[in-house]
C-alpha cells in the first residue's frame, strides 16, 4: 500500500511538470479515489483482523469446553464402573448377611431347644421332689429360683434354737429328701445354711458364718447316714446375708433362719451346648 502511495505522489510530480492543468486535475482526482480505496481496504483489513482474533478466542474457548466435556465423560465412565463394582460387592455382602442370619437363626433355635429341655428337666425335678416329700407344710417349700430347684426347710423343723444338732423330726423329712437324691445319681445337692442377723457365738462357733456352715454339715452327715453318696453333697453357709425379710421382728427372723437343699441336676450337655453356641454368636458379631 505504501509503495502505491509513493508511486502516485512521484507520478504527480512528474506529470505536473510534463502534463497540462486539465490532465493534472484528472490525475489528482484519480489519486484521491485511490486513497479512498486504500482507506476503505485498511478499515476492512483491521475489521478482518479483529474478527480473526475473536474467532481464535472462540476456538480456544471451545477447545477448553471440549476438554472439560471429555473429562466429564471419562469421569462418568469411571463412576459407572465404580457403581457396577459397588453394586456387585453390595449384592455379595447382602448374600453373606442373609447366610449369616440363617446360621444365627439355626443357632438360636438350637439354644431354644436346649433351654426347653432344661425347663422340662427342671419341671420333672420339682414334680418328683414334691411327690417324694409329700408334706403339706408351709415350713417346707419346693420351688424353682432362677432355673434352680430347691427345698427350703424352716429351722424349727431341723434345729433347736442356737443349736446345730439335727432334731429327730427333721430326720423324717430328710429321709424323704435323701430318697430323691439317691434316685438321681447324676444329681448334686448343695445344703445351704442361713441364719438371722443376731450375733451368735458359742463354744468353737465364732459367729453366724460358723453356725450356718455347721448346720449345713450336720444335715449332710444325716443324709450320708441315710445312704446318700457323699460325692453328691456340697456344704455351704450363707450366714445372715441372704435374708428373706428384714430382721426387725421375731417372725421375720424365724423366716430368715432356714436351710435350703439346692438340687443341681448334671445336665452339662445342655449347658455346654448353650455356652458353645453363645461363644460362636459372640465371635461372629
């Protein structure tokens, strides 16, 4: 463009010196037209350059959008793969959980069966003892406490006040108890002595502990004399620490002075099964 302008100017000087005024005016008019065309072309060129820059900017923006879309698409593909994996794992875990629940239901059923058998044995023992003792006396009770069968005998049927010597009348009752124990060689019988809270000390007996244990061993000797296998017998004294009532009246103290014959059937197979199943359940939690 610049070269063209220079040539035009040079041409004007040459023509001015060589041509007439009319021709000079025509050339000047032509140069003006040429200049206008040059200006128009320059404006169009600048506009094209501006449009090109804008187009390049749009291309760059679209490239960034395309890269973002590709990344988002890949993320979706990865997420889908992860969800598929999680779904498979979830199904496997659910199947394992259902299988575990089935196993636990089976074990619970076995525990319930064992407890039912234990309750049946306990009921049979109570019926047998009540039938064998055969005494309708409020001072003698055959009962079940926390799954254990026991015979509770008031002290007035067994001992004189402050004594650990078994009375003759008591031997009649103990003979029936001995008969039950003898008929159940797989049973054990724990003899528990209980006293009231009044302080006791006499001879070699220092306190109520001594008295409760001495009364237990006295009854055990009678049961042994009546033919009970001594390996089935257990001596125990509870002193005054497991009362049935407050030791505030003579009547209540009489209730607390008692001997319990606790019958312990050897149903180890049931207890062992329960303990084993409970351990298994605890280990799986």
